[in-house]
C-alpha cells in the first residue's frame, strides 16, 4: 500500500465545497495510519522474537502483569489450536479498522448531503429514499452509494469490479464482527467469490487481497468526495460556524 494511494487534494480547490474533501482526507489519513501501525507492529514483533532469549524475557514480562504461569501455558496452547486464524490477525485488524473509518466517513457525508439539499433544488425523495439517507450508515456499501446518487442527482460511475471489491470487503468485515470469520449463509447469499462455499469455513485473506480492497476504498472516497463537493460548491459553511 503505497503512500501515493492517499488523496492528494486540498480543501481550497476551486468550484467545490471544502467539507467533503476535509472528511475524505481525514479518513484516508486514519486508514493509512492504521495500515502503517499494524505493519510496523508486526515487523517489530518478528524482529523481537529473532533475538536470543526473547521468549524467556517475554514470559517474565507477561507473568509480572498477568500473574499466573497457567495463563501463559494456556495461551500458547490456544495459539497452537487456532493457529490458522491468529496467523492473519494483523490483516483482520486492519480490515475492521478501515471499514470503521469508512462508516464514519459515509455517515458524515450523508449528513452533509442532507444539509446541502436544503439550498439546492434536487430530485424529490419518497419516504424510503429519505429514510435511507438519514440512516445511510446502516446500509450496505452499494446501497450507500446508490442512496447518495439519488439524493444528489449524480452518477459516480463505479465499475462493476470496484463495486464487487467494496461489497466483498464489507461482507468479510461482517463475518469478523458477527461470526468470528466463519462463512455463514448470509455471506454465501451475497458473495461472488467462489473460493469459500462451505458454512463454517474460515474466510481467510492475505495482504494482496487486503491491498486490493484498500485500493478500491480509496477510489470510492475520492469519487464520492470530489463529485459531491463539486455538486454543492455553493452551499453554506458546514458545519455552521
């Protein structure tokens, strides 16, 4: 994940509203920071364990805080038992984090759109569309994007593969939060990935797949922030000063 993946935009861009850019930049800074922190932490732990007597020193420090020898031994037993899952913990934590930052971004972008629509003539909303915009943080990613397009009378023009990547990323995050990474019926009903087809199977992924999801999330942030900032360029300051 390269540093040039981060948005290189400024809130002073002509003919656009600064707020969507502001939350887009902040979201990407958090995402990039989370990736960097996890990478450095993983590399640091690997370097630590390559040192002589590292395990004994770690055990001493652990026991000085946790207190019981049995907890240390139980921990190693459980690490071995669930090795397949714990080996990808770094990737899993990053996935959950970047999805959480997206949730913050899309919720705030939706609030801005509700505010800006008061000052711009736009498409008439039915009750369902209005409710979807108000509760945009609870919708699926694809529903979120459709809701914003309807509200703003715009098109983001995402390619199918970009939408599929965002959808899969969200589905896997939901497995993490609600089903300890185990494939369930809801995942099978919505995924287009054919590699994991058995209920109870662990949905594993590697750095390459995580990087692909990250790249498409950055594209989604760029497209949504830029398009909506231009659409509502003349809206008043937000939040109100």
